[in-house]
């Protein structure tokens, strides 16, 4: 079973779990674990995998102990990633990396984990869910990651023309979906 990693889906699982649904809570923890591995792996390139696994577990335990403090009216992912961010800062501080922790804290407040930015990324992911997996891949590689059409064609085993046509059709489908005509 695939678990959607959208704000809406994660918040729904959190709300169900707060109301006592144990299966929803297990699904939430599974989804969050996947997100945490990605989040920490991007921020701990030089760290050992065991450190990252420990940090994932610590963050999930923190979620468990703090879940009663979650405000049902607010975005879940912003709340959750603030826990993750502070666990990472604590991890850096615990290993003598105070300067790294301060840098991490400063970068996070200035950059990508503000509530609006996170919500925008989740909205893009939700939009892409309406496309075929092949179209999603093309849009991610060329339009979101900035890879060239030629590199994407090589990676996907398609011709450059096929990649361009696939992107064009995907963008057209997204446009129709946004206008509500599909």
C-alpha cells in the first residue's frame, strides 16, 4: 500500500491517530520515517548511516511524546519538521558541532522549511499525483530539478523528442487540472 506524503494525507492520519486509530498511527509513522530518512540524508552527508537511523528513531519518539501538543488547526508537516529540525540541531550539538547546529538553525529559518514553502512543495506533489508515473518523472527531472532534456532522455531511455512531448503533455494536463477543465 502506498502512503501519500501530502500535507492533507499526513494530517488526516495524525488526526485519526489522535482519536485513537492505531492503524492510522502506524501508517503515519511509516510515512514519516520515509520523509525523515530523506530529510536527514540530505543534511548529514558525512554522517554514518547508524547516526541517521538513531536520529530518525529519536524524532519519531519525540513525535510520540509530543503528539498531544499538536494543534489540529495548524499544518501538520510544519509542526513535525520543526521537531525534526531541532532533533538534528541537538544531534550536532551533542557531537561538539555547535557551529554546525547554529548554521543549521539559521539556514532552516531563512530557507526551505517555512510553512508556506513546505505547503507549496506539498501542493506541487499533490498536483503531480494526477499524472502518470512517467510524466511525473519527466516533470521532476527537467522542470523541478533543472536537468537537461538530453540528460533526462538518456536516463529514461527515451529520445529527446519523446521527453519534450511528454513534458508538453504533462504541463498541458496540469494546466487543465488547475483550470478545472479535466
